[in-house]
C-alpha cells in the first residue's frame, strides 16, 4: 500500500536573508525555493509578513509542479538567537532587534498550519545530517561560520539541546584565556578570530600595521570594504599575507575542533558557511592542527568536512526539526 | 510481592589504590569496603590476583553482615585509560603499563561472575550522578582531578561515550593555544595547569623564581616533596602565594567549565578529587570565572559542585555501569 507523501515548508530566518522551501517528508527534494532580504527595519510584523508571502509563494510553486492536492502538514522555522522551542518564542535576536517574540504561533496563525521553531544553527547542522555532508554521523559536531559562529551537536539524528536549550555555542569556546575580546564579553572566543567579520578585521589590522599584501587593490584601497570573502579570494589568487590569515583562521578552528574531538569524540565535524569556499587552504591546516592536538583514537574516527547544502541547509534542517518535534524523529 | 535485592561488586582500579565494595542494586549502601595499594610492579597478573582477593573479601564481609544467601549477580570494573567496553579490553594504561589487556574476561573467569568494564572517570561521574552530588542532573559534566584530569558526560543517567568510546577528555581541552606543554603533546591543556602534579609544579616554579611563601616550611625546604595537598594546606592556613596558585587553578578550571557551559549547557558540573578540599578558595573564583565568561542562560541553570562520594564514587559508578551495560539502564 502506498502512503501519500506529506510536505513540510522550511523557513530559515537570517539577519541578512530569508530562505523558504517546500520539502517532502523524505527530504528527497526542495520545491518552491524562495529568498529575499530580511526586512529588519520592519520589525516582527514586517518579517512575519514576509514569511507569510514567501511560504504562500513556495507552496504555490510546489503545487503547480506537484499537483494542487499535495498534503502540506506544517512549517518548520529556524531563527537566530536563543529560543524556547516549547513555547515557540525567540528570546532575543540582537541582529533583528526582537525580544520575547512568539514567532512560531504568529507564523502558524498567519498561515493556518502547525509550526515548530528551533535555533538556526541547530537547523543547519541537522539539515547537513539529514540530507547533506554529515549523513550517517552518530555524533555530529557542526559549526556555522558567518557574521557570528554558531553550532550544534546532533546525536543519533537528534539535536542535543542541553539542560535549558542553549547548547552548541562552539563560537564562544575560548581558546586563549587572555586572547581577543569577543562581543559576548569573554576573551579568546573562536568567534573573535574566525567569524567572517573577525577574519576581515584581522586582515585589515595586519595591513594597517604594514603587512605586504595585494588585498587593498581588491577594494580600491578602501580597507573598510574588505570582507572574509575578499580575503579568501586574495588567498585563492596566491596572496601570501592572505594565505597567512586563512592559515591562522584554520589553526584557531582546528584547535577548537581538537578540543571537541577530545570531549565529544564525534565521527563527523561539519563546517558550514562562506569561509569554507577557501577549500584546502582552510581545511588542510585545520585538519593538521586537529591531528597535532587531539588524541589519536578520537582523530582516527573523525571526518572533518565542509557542509554541502549551500544556502539550503537551514531549510532542510527546519523541516527535519519539524518532523522531530511533531513525530519524535526525523 | 517482594523481590529479593540483588548485589553487584564494584571495582575501582587506580594507579595508586584499588577500591572494592559490594552494593545492592538500588545503590542504598556499600558493604565490605576494601582497599589496598595497586601492585603496579606485579603487572596484569598481580592486579587480577589482587582484585580476586579483594572481591572475595568484600563478598565475605557483605555475606557475614547480610546473610550467606544474598544474590550476587556480577562485577562492575572501572579502569584508567582508553578501554573498549564491548570487548572488555584496556587498550593502554601508561600508569599501570598495560597494553590490550582483556581485563573484564580475566576478572570474570577468576571469580566465576559476569563482569563489565568502563573507564574510571566515566564510572566516578556516573557514581556521583547515581548516589552523589550530581543526583537529578539531566546533563552532567564531571571532572576528576588527580594525577591527571579525566572527565565524563552523563546524559539522562547514561554515560555519553562518543563515536568510538573515548569522549569526556576534559583535561585535554586547551584553554591557551600557546600555553604550557601537556604530557599529551598538546599545549595549554587544562591538565597542564590543574592536575595535582601541575598545581605543585606551578607552585614550585614560582618559589624558585622568588615568590614569598611559607610553603617550603611545610616540606622542610625539600621543594620536590610539595604536592597539590601541601599547596591547598598552606592556602587554607592563609599563605598568600599559595592562595594565588589556587586562584589561578580555579581560573583555568573555570574557563574550561565556561566553555562546557556554552557548548553542552549542563545543569550540574561536578568536580571530584583531592583538590576540592581547598573548598571555597577554589570554588568561589571558579564560579566567578564561569559567570564572567559563559552565557547567562547557561549559567543560570548550572550548579557547580564538589563530588560527595569521596573514595567511593568509582565503586558506585562501576556498579551503575554494570547495571547499564547489563540491564540497559541504571
């Protein structure tokens, strides 16, 4: 007997962009891909309105492709910041300016469908476990590197939330007690070295201090236009100073990963985000750092890989999180 | 209907001492407590012989107290070093000089009882969760501080083993990428600052460099007799330099715990080992360091406590691990 396939809409809310897609419960495809810049200025109302429009458009596109009678069972949402998945509330998102925002129920009411909420980094890593580079992993440690560094632990296909739902903040593990000041108030956090803006800042600091590099030419001498992407591009073009910056980034990330290997003994570490475009320039020294610093029995079973669901990991993961929260497993 | 209580013998193998006790399955008491110095020179045969004698003595004492007809169902063993609990083999214990030692089956054969094996730090922390200071914890992070620093994660009452059984090496999380060289080959490991020998070594280094302290008087000027216990004692007596050394120890441990709070979001962090005798001198600056460095939602739900099963946590935990491995839960 054939059961009809059920569909779930995944919503990935970022500080920069919203991404939405309609995914069958087996995760075999993504229909009705939609994206637009997040209307931060519009506040919660603006963003809920955008989500309503994008979900409607995504479903319309999916229905025109799959037939108008597909069964749509709900909406999985991933949002930045600490959230309470039991109440569906976003506690605080500095980038969006929200406080105690009942996001899940507002989206559910706007669209007349059940909804679930989880943290965006949790969703991205669960997405990589479900359909991406971390498939088959029993103990998955994941990092999402962007404006900040988020992360998640996925154990046997379930997000590990910790005692109060805030586990997985790998970006705020300190690797140098008297290191760089982090936005979170701590010192030496991985994020203070290896987030996108931190990579750009370190590169600019070196150039201002006299490092020789072609990097300024990429931005017509306007150093404040340098981003992690510019640094990666210059490194890929062979700029030696930018290669040093990428290597230093890799060493910091590798040290943090070595700590995770010793503590959590993962079989897969997956790294998501634009910085992975640096490829071997980043991954070779990162893996070497892990080999040098972590215990051999842990290193032997651990693969360190870039994420493979560029731009859609959060959508797939929001769908997977909906399945887990609604049906108990993904 | 009353079920008869079943008894399990717990064996805690340390590089210095063996400890054995007979425990009813509900963990309500410990009968026939036995301990003796580990016969390291006697090799595997010597230690297996000692275990045979101690288990026999413990059971005889328990039977004389409880009646000769008590039902004894097995032996739980905790041993240092990476072990394979599926095969019951100790891979390597530098302190005991064992390699690929089939400890579980040798003990089982010697005593004619089923046996299980787990890592000693895992057992100690599981023991604290079962009957000690970590009771009721959902996400327990534990550190055992002695000659080395071990650790364990206990999730919902089960030891978290990781992908290949070697999770929980908190002692080898680096908190300073260019810090003190650790025996494991890495730099800046917590163990390089805060193990018993490291605390003593740091104290001696300072005195050799001219720090003013009464510490040398505790050892008649023989600095190589200084141990962590001597440093704790002098700190308790008000020696300011030794208080600094303990505070530095607390800061390193606190930084490592702050990282764990951000990553694993535990509700209980339990610290076991002789160094906890320093009490508030250690725990106050440690807790302050965690408050300063970790995220508030994680700090708010996390209690940091000393272990309460001094000398017997490993025995209780070996029994709990036997129950978990044999019956699926403790």
